[in-house]
């Protein structure tokens, strides 16, 4: 196995994001641009990243971590919700190290080429009990649908779904990949 890192060097770009209304201060998007072709690692990331969105035909993989969206394309990695250049470099460095670690372990993994997309919020909402009880920690079942679609909450975080009468709804949510 070639022990060379997949992504050796990169340039950082910090981009203004004007479409984040809840931002308390300046919020940016960070991008790492690299000359290396990262498309070969994507099927291996698809195996290792929980609930990633993989678009093989479009050559991208998206995942969420700590309130940020990561988007890997053939020659760039983008991260949302970054506060400043220092944080951008730290987050990009960690993510690229994880990508290189997966690449180095590729002989131990079976690549997964199955394309996946996040379930639509309304698909999720239709399966919820619609009690708006707030026991999950968010204000409404619609907010809960958004949170589990994004991966910040899990199906098990909704106490009413644990009731036997909601077993069919839970099966439906599991079929959506939640």
C-alpha cells in the first residue's frame, strides 16, 4: 500500500456568508483548495462517516459535525460556520487529517459507492407524533424533524416515539436512514 498522503498541501480561502441570519457576529465559510484528486477517497469516507450524503456522479460527499457542514469535492474541502482564519485552519487541518487517515486505511475497508441523500424534512415530519411536547429539547415536532434530518438529534431523542403505538413510525424513520 502506498503510504503517501492523499492530500499533501492546500491553500485556505475564507468566504463571507451573508445568508446566516442567526449569526451573532461574522460567520464565514472556509475552503481548502488542493491540487490532489480527492475523488478516490469518497467511497471509503462513505463507509466511515455516519449519515454522509454521497453523490458519486457529482463527485462530492457531505457530512455534518458539531454544527458545521463539510463538503468534499475533487479539489476542495469546504466547511460552514467558521468564525475566523485561525479556526478555519484548525478545522480544515483536522478534517484533512481524517480524510488522509481514511485513505491510509483503505486496504482495510470495502468502498461503498451507494449514493445517499439526507431525508427531506417533510418526509420526517409526516412520521412524527406531532405532539409538540418539547420533551426532545426543541420547541416543535417540525424543529425536531429538521434536527434529526441534519443529524443533530436522533430518533431516540423523542420520548413519544418510544411508545409502542409509534413503532411503525420508528420503522419508517429507520427506513429513511435515521
